[in-house]
C-alpha cells in the first residue's frame, strides 16, 4: 500500500526529471519519449544503496526520528504540489536543451537532490523497517513503488502528448490530488513517529 501511494506521489512531484519528461514529450512525441520513463530504474539503484548503507548503521530510534522528519518533508512537498496546482500554467515551457535517451534522463535524475532526500527521509526508513521484518515486505514496497511510479509517468507522458485543454485539466487535477494525498501521508507519518517516540521505542 505504502509503495503504491508513495510511487504515485513521487511521480507527480514537479522537478527536473518530470520537467524533462514533459518537455521531451512535447518536442519529440510520446513514442520517442516513452523509454525515458525507465530512467529512475537506472538512477535510483545507487541512490537506494547509499541511503540504506547509511540508515542501516543508525540506532533503531533514529528511524523514528527520520520518520518524523520525513513526515515534515512530505508536508513541504505537499505545499509545493498545491502551490503548483494553484499556479498551474497550461502553456508549459519547452526551452530545455534537445536531449534524447533514457541515459540522459537518468543523469538528470541522478544529479537531482530530490531522490536522495526522498529515499533518506521518506521511503528509505519504510523500506528498511519492512525488510527487517521480512524481506518480502521490502521487496513488495519496492515493486509497488516502481510499478506505480512508471505507470503514472506513462500517464503524464500521454496526457502531455494530447497537448489539449482536456489533458492539461486532468494533469492539473492529478497534481492537486497528489498534494492532498501528500498532506495525509505527511500527517500520518509525523503522528506515527511521535507515538513510537512517546512510547519509548
């Protein structure tokens, strides 16, 4: 469940990778841009490995602290998403350099600090906690996260390919829905972290 929820939220977050995806879709068409949605599968491996290596050496109570901080970060992302929804511009800029290929997109994602922060504060602690309980829990979180994220990115790509008012209206609605969902996730994560810390572990 959490993998699906956070996968959707991650795909809907405005950022360099999403901007690159939209610009390439508008410039090159959806068929040539479709492989770009696979870029996170290439770039996130080193990011997740680095994050889990650090998190695995922290005391157990630090995971709850990170859960609390991560909830605050999710609320920060929610504010950004809702502001983007409020100021949504149907005339998207396509002024990015003309670049092709999933490897270029992976580099864009790898050099973006967003995935590092996201996996450090939000999904990393969830993945580590689930893996410690049972490896299948961690694997199911990863599977749900990436399947949902890739499907959502393909949906964004196809909506942008339409380049019509109907498509942009749907995109704006999904952005607003993502912001509201992030508010709920952030408050829940903060609450669960506070409860565990209050109970002493």
